[in-house]
C-alpha cells in the first residue's frame, strides 16, 4: 500500500476543513490543485487523516516492541506522534526505563531477603495513589455526564429516543436551516448535495428531497464533488438558495426543483442571504467580491469589488444595503446602485469571520480571529464597544430577536458569541458587558441560535453536544449528545424544535414538546 501526493494533500485538505480552518483549507486546496485530482470527496470518511495516523502509530508501536526474530523485546506504552518519528529516542528511553525497573526489582528482592516478607517500594506506592486519584476524577466526570450535577444530568439530558436522526448525507453536514413557515429542514453537506427533510408529520423516517449540485462537463451534468457551504430560505419559505464551493449559487423550490443557477463568482461561495423582501440574494466569495442577484431572473444586478481578500460573510441592513467582512480585516457597508462603500469600518487585527445587523438595522456586530467582537454604528467611525473576553477565535455571533420594533419589545436586546475557546457569552450591548459565560462545552463552539421568543439559546460544539440554555438566568435547560461534532444549530419558527447538523454526516431534530 502506498499514498500518492494527491491523496495525502486531499486528506490534509479535509482535515483542515473538519477542524474549522476553512480559509487555510481553501488556500491549501488551491496551491495543491485539489480540484484537479480525481478523488471523490464524498467517499472519504470523516477524520480519515487522523485514522491513518493512528493506525501508523499502532504499527510503529508494534515495530518497536517486536524484535527481528519475532519475539517481544520490550513493552512500549502508547506513542505520541512525535515519538513515532523518533524511534531511536524511544528505544533509548525504554532502555533507561528497563534499567530502572531492574534496579527497583533488585531493591525489592533485597528487602524481601532482609525482612522475610514482600515490601512495596515507596515510588510504586506513590504511583498507585496517583492512579487512584485519576480514576476517582474520571468516575466523577462520568457521573456528571449521566446522573450527577454536571452538564448532562438527568434533569436536562435528552435521551436518544427523544431525538429524530436523519440519515442520508454521505459527508459532513456544514449547515442547516428551518423553513420560516413550515417544518421543512434544509441541510447542506460536503457530499455536494443539499437536502430538504419534511418534519411536519413527526415520523421517525421523514421524507427527504435530495438537491444534487451538478456542473456541466463535456456536455453532460456531473456531480460537482464540492461542498455546499451556505443556504438560506426566502421570507415566505417558497424558495431555498444554496451556495457551493463550485462557485455557483442556486435557487430551489420546496419540491426540490432547480429554479435558477447563478454563475458570476470565480471560486467558492462562503455566504449567501435573501433580503427581507425576497427579491434579491446577496453572496460573498473567495474571489474577494460580493454580488447582489435578482432572484426572479437569476442575473447579477451588481458586483462589489472593494475587499482585497476573500469575503467571508454578508448581512442585509435594509432591502438594498448590506455589510460585508473579509480576511482583509475590513468591513464595508454598500448600497445597491452606489459605486463605492457608503461606510467602512477598520479596527480588527485579524480575519473578520462574521457580521450581523441588529433587528432594527442600527448596530452592526462583528467577530474575528483577533478574539474580539465589536459593535459599530453608521453614525461614527470608531466602534461603540470593543468586547474582549474570549481567549480564542470567535467563530460566529447572533442578535436576540428582542427589543424595540420586534415581537418581544419588552426584552432587552442582547448579543451572543461562540468561540473556539469552548465558551458561549451573552452580552448586554447597552452597557457593553458580559451577562453570562456558558462553559459546559469542552470543544470549539461553531454555532449558536436564539429561539424565536428570545427566551432560550441553543449552542452546538465539536464535543458533539447541543446545549439549550435559558437566556433569563444562563442555566442549562436541555442537553443532547449527537454522533458527530456539531457545525450548526437552528430553531423552527414556532420555537418547539431544534435542528442540528454534524461532522459525521448526520442531521438530527429535537422536538422539545416531547420533553
């Protein structure tokens, strides 16, 4: 068995994607010509690189432990990856350990000969005590996961039989979104498909529509073999827009028919959004541009080329104005039929991952790899708040659906941030302070979403957990462990179902009415 350089490159590329390093994955993919390889990404299982490395470690352990004549030479404890590439050092260290063990055994024998009974060397006794302590801590952790007072105590833990697992995708599922008027759940995956799941009848085997993303090659349609990176329903739930790494945006009907293909970007699309009126779609791409599309005709209405690096996210302020952010650390506010940005915000010192306007379109929130989130106003150049509390990159942010002009005008407007430091933070924007720090996750948090009434918050992490919190007191209300790292969480329009998509290709739905 041997690896080609293309195969190694693809495994590294997929590992970067699965680890959340989307921009690094894209750059590596371009430089290594991933798109020109003949590898079908849909057939490569999640965590393939780690699996190969782990098997390599096991082989190396066996190689070190077994002599040339096939007899066991020495017992090797689990190797680290660095140890595996330095077998001579491992052998030297093992020889030293063997000598120490021999010395201990000799001392033990001498003590036995002197006292006439077996004695336990002092060092071994200390070691046993340490192991005992580790075992006790592990038991406490397990208890907290199940029936203790930890993050998944029985009072909040959702059993597996209360969730509906949706199977069909053949690769990781990056995104999911509920239809705003019905219980249709859309999902987008690395298998170059989006799917629409009908969850209205509450059956354990919901109907699914498969939206295959194909491209023209040699006069025929073939699967693009590219990830579906973004999707969004229009306001009345009649159309679904998807964006793909193949550079095309597509519009689909609820019965799975392809209505339009939007092909102006030169490279992967990272984000796309409908405006509230439903007549325009906005997209952001690696080609450094953002585009406003006419939804009815599928034509490019205006292309904006003000970023100097890939555009990562976009969000509408009004039906004709929007903000965009980029790896160039800049934020631009643009308007249809205006040739230059009407406002630009500077202040982040690393890639700006996400931007969101508040429900009124007055305040713009941004989050970055510089570990800060900032609040901006069109009335001034400097940010209103520079919120610094996270210790790692902030992946995404969401505003609560509350405050003046919303369905919940009596609830204070808040902002939530999700970070690779495994925490979720709720912020009081008036004061610029953190209200709650939610710390139950143990891996990077990729997604957060408010319930429609703003009273609850769902968070999804690569620790495989979806947690549902009360925004009133920051307490954990429900918790569910899926079968893969969680990329996205979302609420249906009534606020009684939570959808989630995962790295192992699964999508699942929690029906809170049954809890």
